[in-house]
């Protein structure tokens, strides 16, 4: 007889660190992990947003804390991990969700914008994974890392001018596979979610430009992502239910990548 399914998805006693967790997809995933029993540490740049998000989670009965920090700065990353260890004693789950985008034609793309996007979207994944790996996961020979990639990392797009974003998300895909191969020996799983279009502050410009309904109709399921669509996926990859899954990229996109290549 195997383990009861409720037990496989139960995160009671675990701690999840969610970057970019104050709103949007990060907050949705934090909510799912918290409802499954994990204590949540949120981090992003703005204290006011974090305070509001933690209060929203607390209203749902979730134990949520926060630390304001810039995920692109190594010293901030180390501070977040050290303070989380001091306050909560462990980091079982890392959700690498912090990200940014910038739109401009490739031939005119500002180097400053390229560096900003790359530092937040891929460098921060490495910095947080390295810090959490050293602080808790490798010494304890267990852990779950969930990186947030994008269907933009699975293929190019003729219509959206986001050379740095697409490049960074493609890097996130192979970072996930490479780290999974290396850290499997430590009992750590490393996977990625590749969301399609979800209404958020980051996608507002694209949705306005192309029209949300037009983008929805381009998906086989004829809809955009909603406030629940990442919850089951992140819980699977963060829990014992996904203990034999590593190095995988799960697209949560209404089927867009299956027929458009990303």
C-alpha cells in the first residue's frame, strides 16, 4: 500500500520561500503552498506590497512572513536566506518567481534594460538556488526548487519584441535541467513551470496591445490563465507527490505551446 494522497500533498511543518511573492503568480503560488500547510516567506522589493500580501495570506489562516529585498543583488539574496533560516529554521521549498520584462526592438534594445531583465530573470534564480542549497537543502539532502520560466522560453515569437525576456526564460529552462542533473545526488528536485498568458501587471501591456480575447482564442482551451491555474502545478512539484519528478518543464498555458511552439 502506498502513501495516502492527502499525505503526499501535505506540506505541514515545511517552509517555502517565494520570490516575487507579493502579487500575481507569486502570491497565487504562495497561497497554494500555505493552504497545503507550509509556512511562507515572501520576498520582493516593495515592503508595502509585501505587508498587504502577507495580511491577505494570514486572513486565509496561512503563516506568512516577508522580507523586502532586490533579488538581483547578491547581498540581498544572502540576507533573505540567512534571515529566513534564523526566523523559520529551514527552507524546504524555493519558488524562484521574481522577474521583469522590457519591450523594445532587438536592434534598439538598451543594454541597461537587457542587464536588468537578465539579472532578475536568470541571475537571481542562480543566486537563490545557490544560497538555499548551501544553507539547508544540500546539508539535509532534500529540497524542492520550482523555477518560473515561461512559454516564451520554449520558442521565439514574431509578434512580441522582448529579446531579453525570451532569452532569460530560455536560460531558466536549461538552468532547471542542468541543476536538476547536478543536485539529484543531494535528494533535491529542480523543476520549472512555464506559464502562458495570465493577467498580471507584467503582462498588462501585451494583453492591451494584442487584446486579451484574441490571445485567449489562440489557445486550444480558449482562455487565459486565472487565479487558480498554477496552484495544483506548484503544489505537485513542491510536495512529496512530485518526489520522482525532476528536470522537467511543465507548461501551464491552455495548450498554446503544444500548437505554436511557445
